[in-house]
C-alpha cells in the first residue's frame, strides 16, 4: 500500500517525496481529504438507495455514518490548509496545532452522529419494520465494506508517510464504517429468517462502534494540545547530536515544545570549568547547530561548567551513586557541584531525576531520605538538591 500511496501522490503532488516540507505535508492531507469525500459520497448514495428500497434502519444509519465521513474529511482539508499558514504576530510558533484541533472536531462530530443513530436504532427496536434485501443487494453492500477498508488502509498509510494523527484518525473513521456495515449485513441476512428486530439491534451496534472510534480519536487529538512527551527515539537523537560536539561532557534537562512541525528545544550541557567564556560560548553555538539539524527547530543551550578536579569530587560522587542506586525511586542524578575546598565547610549541589511515570511519587519524601543518607556521610556540608520536572529528559 505504501508503494501505491507514493505513486498516487506523485500524480497530484509536485516533489511528493519531500514529506518534511510543511507545504508538501499539507498537500498530502488535503489530497486524502478530497479522495475520502468523493469515495464516501459515492458509498453514501449506494447505501442510501438500497436502504430506502429495503426499509433497513441499520443500513440507513450506516449510510448516514458514511456521509459523516465526508464531513470529517472536509474538516481534514480545512485543518491542513490552515496549518500550513506561516507564523504571524499573534501566532509566532505557526499554526501547526490546528491539525490536532481538526482531529478533535472529527471526534466531536462522531459523538453527535453516534448519539443520533443510537436514538434511531432504539426506535427501530421498539417499532420494527420488515426489511428484506436480496442477496445481490447484500453483495453490493459487502463491496462497500471492501472499499471502505481499502480507503482506511490508504489513509493510514498516508498518515504514516507524513506522521499525521489526523489522517490516522480519518483512517480509523473509515474502518469503523466498514465494521458497522458488516453488522448491517448480518441484520439484513437475519431479516430473511424473520428476525426483524435484529436490524435495530445492529443499528445500536453501529452507534457503539462510532462512540468507540470517537473516543479513540478524541484521546489522540487532546494529547498534543495538552503537551505530550516527545518520543525516546527523538530525545536520543538530540542527546547524540550534543555528544557529537567536542568538549561536551554530558547533557541533561532536555525539554521539547511541539507546535506541529515547529520544535523548540532547550537543554543543559556540561563542560569543563577550565574553559574560557569565549570557548564555552562557541561550544554552545556548535551544540545549537548540531541539535537544530536533528530537530528542525529552534535550540537554546544552557552551559554548566563542571569541576571534576575538586579534591573531594570522587568521594562525594561515589556516595551519591551509592544512595541513588539503592533507591528505586531515583532514576539518575546530574549537575553535581561542590562549593568549598574541604569537607568540613561548603555545599553539595545536584539534581535528581525520579523514576516516576504517573506523578504518584512523593518527591519531598525522596528529598528527605536522600538528604538524610548523604548528611550521615558529610554532616558538615550543606545540601542543595533539586528534583528535575517530569517534562525534562535526563539520560
């Protein structure tokens, strides 16, 4: 399907292989939207015609479901068209987040459709009508199932090509329509054996499928709007780009903000304290350039001069490593600094990263326990320990 999708895209999109280009990406989205509208309109006419002819509530409900696919595909087109608008004074990060907004609108339309079809189907159960469709008509309806599944696979493939949750949501909508049509076919076959109420029951099944699809699509749409975590693969690429720069001793506190295709990355880099301010500035610019090539966005670097030559650095480091290793709540630590030349006066400073994926850990309890264990070894030193926020990545 991917080969076919690329070939098909080449017929309508110039430079179709440059999928990272926002304009090309938007062209893919609008192409999928128009193909879906044309296909859904044809399928709607077929289902509506047969549904009216045989008096099937489930098939009429399924026809409406197919028609709503056209409405959601129109939302896809508008969403992609607006998302490719350049930055302006009111929206300096661009309009990339319009795409998940369009996806959320799709989910809302699906919820409304599912509710209306549920009411219609309950009425069909309470007041069943005789609906008989010939096996030839059922065969035609089954053909629409195959067509819908092909549309779903095509949309999902395009979504993978341009990494679009909106197109994948539209693909899920197509697939839910295919599944609901299968339920209708069961109802039409059952009507030949006198089970007329099954038509309304299957109509309820169609509405439940729509609700499930709407919930899944809404969940996927809301996540980037709230602010979801970047993938580990992307974070590892950023880390690798940092470590590729000479003089970089470590990297931590990587934070990524996503605005559609626009990424804003901030991070901390550890370097030797022996380096001059000019050299540190040059390293920062090299890191920003290296990470920008990976992320394709703006990069801000904070430099942390580290003094590994402190006479007691290894002693303090060893104790902190021991404490962190023994506590399952601690994932890692970084940015260790020692202020003062001796162990009877001064301050130990470092940051902790907690092994917390759902925010359930008591960070203050971790701080207290960590401070108590380190104080037992270095009673005369002050401690300044910070907990790294969950939105920062620390290798």
